[in-house]
C-alpha cells in the first residue's frame, strides 16, 4: 500500500492540500515546476523528497481526471 503523501487539514494552511509532515502546499510545488524549476531544485528549495514531488503531480492528475467537463454551446446557432 502506498503511503498517503498529500493531506488536507483545515488547521494547516487553511485546508489547502499539503505534503504530509510539511507546510508545503501542493500548488507551490506545481507552480514551481510550471515556472521552470526542475524537480531537484524544488526538492532543495522546500526540503522535499522525490516521492513528495511525484505525489503532488499525482494529486493534480487525480483532480483533473475527476473534473466535470461542460461542452461549449454556441449562442444563436
């Protein structure tokens, strides 16, 4: 069984998803990667392990997969 690395606790970071045992929000890791940092830089900057970075990516993928999509409807046609 895989250890759950991402937790949501209303008492920590206002309930934003964070990496367990840290106060590092998932969005910070994702934003850092999207901004051009490589995973080793992110690990060094926030004191994370590779599995923490992967957990953030997996969390984001799970959120996107579970989103509902609504087709765009053209007005007047």
